[in-house]
C-alpha cells in the first residue's frame, strides 16, 4: 500500500478549531477520513515550528491521497504537503530499470 508523509500547518481558523476540539478529537477525525478511503494512519505527531502536524499514512492508491489533500486544502484550515515514501526494495527496483535519457547540451 503506498505510504505518504504529510506535513501540515494550521491556519488561524484551524488553530482555533484545534484549541476547541483538542488533539484527540483531531486524531479521531484524521482516522475517520483515512480509514474511510481504505487507508491507515501509521503515526501522527503534533509539533511546533514550521509544521504543526506530521503524519505517516497508508492509502490504497495515490488518487485517495490526492482526494484527501484537495478536500483538506479546500477547507482552508490547513496548509499541507504530501510526500510519497518509497521502501528500500522499491528504490532497488527503480535502480535496476533501464531509462533512456539524454542530458541537455552537446
């Protein structure tokens, strides 16, 4: 199952919601969204600094991740970044594949 790193920052409105609902309420909401699309939350941490939340989630396909990303961003409560994560075996497979590529220039 594809795995994604999600990094998110609350907007002021999102922060007000977090303060009212608490971290456990947000975790429950995230679990519901992810499991509703056939995925699983591997881990979720709250942080401070550039990111307010860091998650690793599994989704059945990248389209499911894109659907969540679009919906969350449209809410205006969070700014998010999703990064696909690859296993060591997947990178080994990629390294074995032949790619016909010519760099720009002479």
